[in-house]
């Protein structure tokens, strides 16, 4: 069947995520038939370079043989068993290895990033009840933060496009200023911005510390805020404040974990350990849905009791799915065996240099880089910039989805130098086309 046939069937039958479906009357859905490495191929044979790792999940390219083989082998043993009252080899081994890597204890599993956020929020809230301090029930998040779109996660997400419709469902939280380095004034460094922001957080905790259960942050990079990057000193100081005011620190590394920022976990660059760690996206290399929350043993022990109601009774049918855990174990093997972090460090330095001609363009502001993430803001009056640029890149055989007027690259780690060159050249050509055009008007909705 052709692209057109699949497009029509999908439009008629599938409600696609994060999308105003009516816009697909003008912007066709792209049907993908197969994928290999960094390339996606449609049913008409056109290829697209996956410059965003299929929403940040695909670490080592599509169809990686080691992950594929691990899933195949697990299929012959056990595809799934309920984790309530049962266990299995992959979930035990994965939990042990994640604990060793993170410095945290027991692992609790879900199916996606928003589920991990919900789990961490509920655990923190329930912990304070279990230790006799139920007044500690509020959550702090950063301005422009994003932590998922289920009800609990939306309450700590500061993206009105996603949350305002559901405001009446959400538990009101507290917001603290973002340490986004783009806010630097003349003569200010990223560290100066971070320290200025942490003073606001300290004031907030001094006033509300007795009622705050936890602070949740995206370490080093706030993704939906337009890849807002900040100095690690913010996390160092935030850990100090959380200790002082007895507040849990939740590190949402759903997007930035597994080497994306340069270290295995982003918080490690600050020399701290959170109380809760949320993981998903790259955990299975993009093969299967899985999320995980790790926490300190002291928190786990507060739930360990004869009273059933003091236990953490949250559950998902596919919690700790054996196939997904097998894929995740293969991902950890690849990191260990192929020295991925060092290879990424070398590639990141090389690719940053290859982007210099693009970064030096007069329309570009705040070119920035953290590990295997690159981003820049485009100065334009086009209200439909994100949609226009996304379309222009698809024409050039590339998948990039701007966030508002921020263009970002988050490719698989297996991207080759010549593929980065091609991506950069296509990005510049698309920018020329979009900036030469005029706003179509009527649809300024950002592409998350």
C-alpha cells in the first residue's frame, strides 16, 4: 500500500497524540514502513533522518541488533508475568544495576514517563503521611517545567497549552523561577543565573517548607521550555536547601537520563543524589514502553509495615514487563561494552564545531549545547514558525520538531559525522525557506 492509503486510514481511525487533528488536513501524517539506524523510511521509499530520536527515546538507532536479540531471547523464556506477588530475572537484574548506577535503592516500574512522575509524587506525599507529617503535601516545580500530562504530572507542569484546560482537576502547586541560562544579563554567567534563581527557591522554602513534600526538576535541561539549559550549581544548591528544609528532591530524568547530557545521569554533574529518580524514554533504547522510579532505602522503609494501607498500592498491569526489562538490560550492556559516554563526548565536541556555520547566522540566538543535545532560538515574526520549519525539514528528508521558535537536535548516539553534516545543511536550507516566507497566520500552536 502507498503512503496515501495508510495516511487516509490513519486519519480515519487513529487519534494522534499532542496534535490538533484538524491541522492534518493541511499537513499530511507521515506513514513509516520501516526504520534502520538513524533513518526512517515511508511506504513510498522516502527516507527521513530521525533528528529527535523519535521523541528522545531511540538512543542507539532503530533496530539495534543487540537490543533486538535480547528481546528475541526473552520471548522464548517469558514475555510477561504480573509483578504483584511474582518476580522474574530481567526485572531483578535491571533493578540491581540501576541501583548501582544511581546510588538509590528499590525500583518501582511503570509504563511511561508521566506514570513515573505520578509514582514519585504519590510516594513522596504518602511518605510524609506514613511518618506522621501529613501537612507536607505540596509540590514545587520550576517555571516552564514539563513532567507529563496525566493529572498529577500536569499539576507540576507549567505549560499552559497542556494544563490550563484541566486546571479544575489539578492540585495547586508552587512555582519557582527557572535557572534558564538564557536569562543572563550583561556580564552574567550561567552560574550567576542559577544562583540568582536558587535565592528565590530559598525564599519560597523558608516561607512554605513545612508544607512542601517535594521539589521536582528536570536536571540541567528543561525540555519543553525550549531546551532551557542551566548550570549544575543550581542542583548542588537545591540539594542543600532540600536537606535544610526536609523536602524531597525528585529528579525527572525521563528525557535527560542515559547519557543524554554527557554523564549517565544528569544530576551526577552536580555531585548530588536525589531522593527520587524518574526514568523512561531511552531506558529501552526506544524498543518498548517502560518507566522506573528509584528512591532511597529510608523512604522505602517508611512503607514497609504490617498495615496494608501504609504500603504503596499503586499498580500497572504491565509493571516490570519482562521484554521491556530485557531491552533495558541490553541498553546497559551497550553503555558498558562500547564506552558510550566517552564516544559521545568526542562526537559532541566534533558535531558542535560542525554546527558553527549554522550557529553564527544572524537570525539565531542562544546557540547552546549539553552533551548530545543542541538547540538555538530563531528570531522571526512568523507565528507559525514551528509548523513551517517542521514541514520544510520533512521536505528535505529530516525529522525535527521545533518547540515554539526553538530548533533542537537530539539525534541517536549512532549518528555519523556525514549525517550530522547533512542535518546541518538541511537545517540551514529550511531556515532560508521559512524566513523568506510570510506567516500563514491562524495557527501559532507550538509543536512539542
